[in-house]
C-alpha cells in the first residue's frame, strides 16, 4: 500500500529535488504540493513547483498556493543575518523549463483543512518551508493533527545556523508558526535539521553520475545540485570540498528508507522572542528541562545511503 503524502514547499533548489523524489517514489502517493513563501515570494515558489512537476511528467499532481508572509509579523529588524545570500543558492533564474501548468483555484490552507478533515486514511505531512501554512491550518482546526500519522519537518539546527549563528532559514522565517506546530500535539513529529542535512551532502561526483543518466529530469537535477555546490562554495564552504547539502530531499529519503537518518527523541523549544537567538530550535539533548520529548530529531545522516537512493529514484523515474 502506498503512503499518502502532502509536501509543503518553497521551491527552491533543494525543494525541487524533494519534489522529484516524492513524485518518483513508488511507495509514496504524493497527493499534492502546497506552496509557501520562503526561498522566494509565494508566486515564484508556486511557479517553480509547477515547472518541476511538468518537467518530470507529473503535471497531474495538484499544486495549491499558500501564504505569502509570516504567520506572525517579525517583531524587530535584524542586523547581521545572511538571508541576502539566498539568491546564490536559490537563483530567480530557475533551472527548469517554463510551464503552462497552473495552480489549483483553492488556497492551500483551505485545501489542507478540508482534506485532513475528510480523509479516512492517515496522511503524512512533509513541510520543507517556513511553517506558515501548517500553523494557519492548525489555527483553523487543531483537530487536523488526528489525520496525520507523521509530520516530517526540514528545519532547525542544534549546533549550526544558516541565517544567523544559531537559526536555520525555515524556522527563522516564521518562528511563531513553528512554535504552533511543535505544540500542536502531532502523534509523531520528526525534525530533520541542518545537523543531519549537512551529513548527507552531494558532490560533483554525484552530479556527474546523474548527468550520465541522460534524461531531462536527471540533467535538471544535476544542474540544480551543481548550482547549490557553487553557492555553498561561495557562502558556506563545506568540510568535503565541492559538496552541498540538499536539505529538503533528505525528508523524503527518510520516508523511503528510515535508516538514512539517525533519530532520537528530544524536547524541542522554539525561540520566538530574543533578537540574538530568534528562530533557534533549542534541542534538549541532555534532558535538562525534564520536559517530555515532543520530537524525534535527526542529528546524523548516512550520505552514501542517501546518494544511492536519490540516484536510483531518478534513474528509475526518468
Ligand atoms: C531550508 O531553507 C530553505 O532555503 C531550503 O529550501 C530548505 O528548506 C534550509 O535551511
Ligand atoms: Ca525549502
């Protein structure tokens, strides 16, 4: 039996690879993509999502356009964050061909609530964007958690940061939304933070293997990852030279093969107030708060397993 999945994206280069994986994985039934602001404005993330689905021949998967600004306004102006570097990693000139496909008429949050209320089978939610849409849906109907067997979130960081010294982009963009999601009482919440995604990097060897598959999807995937490698070389050079994380794809890889990440239960709190630590995920690895774990957090990943799985999925799906 296939597993029903809803992917919430802000496409985005790594989102694009996540969409390919989710659409190709035979064990997953990608019901829809919902889009949020984040890597770009929500109009652009929606078009990019449609472009990828069209490229891979999955234009039948509906796309619902979501919210375009944070659930709660950011209470102060920031100094010293590096959000402006995003264009190098997620260029506006998106490397997939234009499309005639259009988003569905219904807004994403409305569709999420309606679908999760109506479903007779539990659904897996995979938000790999700011948690704006999910928090808004929960605010409309907190009981939608009952329809979700697992929520797998790309976001946060324990020992790293990519927007500030301690905050990761998806959480930093809308920390109040993240707080709503972490406190919503999901049956099982899996957090895939930077600590794990930076352990599953792709290198130029991996992109040349993809390129040798000779299909439009494989070529675009290789272009996208090479763009990321170039961007990381410039902005956040990695321990392994000429390599980059492909964050969002690791969440889908986990659904395909849970052994691709190492998870353990911890209590996670979201910093929503302090200007210095704004948007940080505070993972209580030493159980100092004595609070009951509310998440399974991935602090490690298996790069080889991830890359093999990705290569096979793109090779078989093309
Ligand atoms: C996350 O932020 C976005 O820029 C990426 O698409 C990913 O979801 C990484 O911090
Ligand atoms: Ca993303």
